[in-house]
């Protein structure tokens, strides 16, 4: 039985990856410090003999006994409300965290796949964004802690690949959604659905003309799995190229939820990207991958998930954890 370590395993994407690797017959070791992850995302796996959970911060030294075949580094705050609150931890997990993962991989002779992001393209001047685009990032802006952590993470990974000959894979993830997203994590989809379920007006930042491209989580996980098992070491965009404006998206959510509320407009946050759409030419050619789940189907499943959450979770404060300032 092959063994895989998934950092950030209790998070939205990490927990879905744990499910996929369990389904594929792997021994899965999930690691998470639970600063933004939720142990409830993994509770259904605890009874399994081929699943382990380590409550640990990857920014500190990592020890995992036994053999490891694969390491997937998905530990990181991933929504603006998180990385604006914990900027230093965000930088540490993308620098010290990846260094620890790569060092462990070198000792274990494991293949590493890292979760990069469309945010490395910043506010893009090229549209859609191909992997060859170097980006337009403000390193000292409020979003710079996340963008630059991921850019450094890519650079460190490629250094280990070229200098040490380590087997590495880099996935650049575009906006993804689905069950287990935190309802109040600040991202547009759970924000809109949460507001609709609470009978609040839906908040659009800016004039709503900025675009996003939403990929359903099962499609994303399939792309990641194929990339891990491929022989391609350079970054690959994985996302859904179906682009929509935030205003149109808000109108879709109003229709989906049947709310009588309306869209309200507020000032656009600093450095918020105006366009976001992946060029998935490489994913199609190298992985034979493209998204299969339509936005209407994915949203229906996601809405059902949020609708069935306990009421206290629906009305929970948007940000309730206290973080140590390190």
C-alpha cells in the first residue's frame, strides 16, 4: 500500500484529497495545525486503518515514520479574510513549510506536489492566464503575503527539482468551490450563499464587472491526481475556464436560492484582481484533463450542503478564531 502525506489535510481541498487517496487504496497521513482547517472534515476517515492524522504545524520540523511515496503540500490559509489576519503564518507556511516538506521528501525519496495558486498572476495584464505569464503582483500590498508565499514556494520547489533531482509537481489552482468550504471564510461563493440563507443582501465589491472562473472540487481533485502521477515537473493551471462577472454570479445565486434580497455594492479592496480565467491548454494536452461538472450542477450540490448546516453555524461570526501573533 503506497503512503501519502497531505499537509493541510483538514482543510477544504485537503480533506477532499484525503477522500480521493483513500478511495484509490493509499495509506493517507493528514497533517494540519487546525488554524483554518476543521477536524470535522476528516471525522468520517478516523475509523479507517489506512488513515492517520497528525496535529502539527508544517512550519516546524516534520517527522513522519516509515516510508512515504508522495507528499502533497496543501497547508496554507487560502482566503483573504484568513491571510490578512495571519500574514506572518501565511508567509511561514509557504517558506519554512515547503522547505520542511521538500527536506522530508528528499530523505524519503518521495514525489512532492505543491498547491500553488492563480494568485501568483496577481492582477493580470494577460487574459486568460497561461503558465508562461510571470504575473503582476504587488509584493508590499495587503495580498502580497499570500501571492509571494506561493511564488517563493514554486521557486523553492523548482530549486529542489533542479539541484537535488527531486521529483516535483506544481499545480496552479484557480477558484474552486464545493462542500466543506467554510461558510464565512470571506470568499465570494460562500459569502453570497451565506448572505442569501440569512436573508441578507448580497455584497458585491466594486461594480461587479470583475470576473472569476469557478471549478467544482471533484474536477479539481481529478486534475491534481492526474498531475501527481504524470511526469511533468513545471506548473500546470487547473481550473474551469468558464468565466463570469461577479455581478452575474450574484444574480445566479439569487436565482438558485430563491432569496428576495438584492445586490449591494461596496468599495473594491486594494489589489483585488479584475480578471481571473485559466488557460488550461497544458492540462488538456499533458493530463487529458478538463472540467466536467457544470456550474449549475456544482452550485446545486454546494447549496444543498450549506443549506443543511446547523443554524448556529450559519449565523457564526465571519471570523472567530484567535491567532497567536508570531
